[in-house]
């Protein structure tokens, strides 16, 4: 019979939104230190989404220390005017289901001026190259 693993301390992670997922930037064991680092990261990049979560070791998992239950402590959403403090509700990672289907996409403004400038510069460069190499003969 395997010996039970010693209990792991509660950890706190700071994550930043990347694409459709979250990238963990830092993990620590003290909440005060994690909140201070979270505030600093929000101050450095106020246009990004950040979240501070609490990681609790899932002793019932069969993955030997690789699975945690997490609780959202604080979320920074720049589109909602800043911080959101949700009600604490643990979310086990093993029971999360992938979202099916496509979500309604939010409209995104295209940088048409940049596209037009690149096309114009490319056309001019191509025309000058053509005149230099072919037109001079």
C-alpha cells in the first residue's frame, strides 16, 4: 500500500490571459506577497487581463500531485473598469468540461490604415524595382 503524500501548502498563482487560455506568470505561498505582485503586474500592463487564484492540492486525484482545485480570488478586467472580486467557489480542474461549439465573436476593428500603407509601400517598391531593372534597358 503506497504511503500517503504529505499535505501540500496552499499556493497562489498569478495568471495572464493568452489567446484562449491563461499563462501562469508566478506561483507563491503567501497571499500578501501574491497580491502585491498582482497589483504590480496590473500597474505595469493595465490593458491586459490578469487573475489571482488560490491553488489547493487535490488529494483525491490519481495524478500524484499534478492536479489542483483552484479558487478565483481576484480578476482584473480592463474592459469592465478594473477589478472584479467574485464569490469564492472552488473549481476542480478534472471536472471542467470543454466548451462545445463556437461562441459569438466580438467584432474587432481592423487596422485598415496600416494595411493600406503596407500595400502602397509594397506597390511603390515593386514599381521602382521594375523601373530600375527592366525599364532601364
